[in-house]
């Protein structure tokens, strides 16, 4: 399956039915995974026949799929309806064609971008050498499903790739392409489902103590290696604004998430969670959930 022609952005925008979560595991009340977004996820997955998990950001894809499956079943999904794109990477086209819900799991953002692009080294080998890596691009087919109105959810890295690019991702550059002259390159290209003038940084939290990191990692094992990077978010936000001063950056706190329906974007959350908006030359703007963020969908 070669890269398909790019679907016009207006068509993608009209069909958008997105849910972008800062985190999968509920932190504020130590509740079950995805329970903080239950009001929006349960109606989307209950009774649906084809739910496709794209776990390629995760270090352990089998473990990620098992974790997502448990969470979705608890929220009303049929276990038999859930399948993964990594289990049969050669069948990606048919699996995406049949998908009625798509879930982009969290983990290493650059693993995910490399797989969406089917990225290969100069010698033809896949940048991601793991079994289950995608041999061909799937970006435009995912965009096509969004244009059709298919509910598309993403957590952490899965949230970041919904945007035009993933500059500012705080993951180690583990999926690195080697060019013919030996130069390392990472793919920062996202799905382009949301404004090209906005980036989102998940896990925008106050610094956690070592004890909190240990406790939350034990509760939600897929967050290992993420929580201890929280204090460094400011540097990544500054990097994005320095690269493009006209861009806005939305830092979303854990237990907060956004919903995009067509041209309407709403921030949701539990407790006192929310987000912060950063623009070059302006003071940080704290945003309490719920809030209408539709003005952030305007492109350059």
C-alpha cells in the first residue's frame, strides 16, 4: 500500500470526531484507565464491531493492546471487536477500511510517526525493526477514516500525532532514519487532523515527587518513562515557539482531554484539571475545564 493522495483538509475537518487525552490512566482519583473520559468513550465503543488499536508508539505493543482492551471492555466495548494494527501489519489497509473506532496508544511519539510513514533507512530496512512494524504508509488512510466521521482517539503520543507535526515531543529519538550520507533523521510529521498553527503537549503537570512517580507507574505501567519527564515541559514549549513564533502551544494537564467535532473543540477534565495556552511574547493563559477552544482550530 503506497502513500495515497492527500485528502483535502476541508473534508477532513468536516468529518472530525476526535478525542485527545493527555493520559490513559486516571491520576487524580487513582481510578481505572480511561475512566476520566468515560462519558465520551462509552457511547463511542459500546456495541461497535470493529475497534482498531494502533499501538506502535508503545515499547511493548502486545502489552499496550492488552491494557487498552481491558480499559475499553470495562467501558462497554466487546472484546471480540478489538483488534490491533501490529498483529498483521501486512493487512493494515483492510483493517483500517473496516475500522469504526480508532485508538492511537501512547508511548514514544517518534516510533508512531515512523510507522505512520512506513519510514525506511537508505538501505531499505524499516526504521522501526520490531515485529509488527508497518511496512507501508498509513497516514492518509487514517485521515480518510477521520473524514468519514470515524471516532479517533489518542492518548499521550497518540494525541500529539493528531496535529500537523510533533515538534517538542519529549521522547528519546529512538526511531531514527539513517540517510545515504549517514545523517540521522526523525519524522516529525503528524496526521494533520487539527490546525497547523497549534501544537499540544500532554502531561503538562506540576513536578511530581519520586514517590508519586513510583506510585503512578505501578498503577499505570504504560506510563513508565513519561511521568519523570514532566518538569522539563517548559523547555519543549519554548523550543516550539522559537521554531515558529506564530504557533500556539496548548499544554494539557493529566486527567484533561479535548473533544473535536467538526469545527468545535472543547476541553474536558476532572477535578481542577485543565490546560495552559502559550503564545510567543504573551503571558501563560491558564484554562479551566470545561472550556470552548474552538478558536484554536483556525489555521495560519
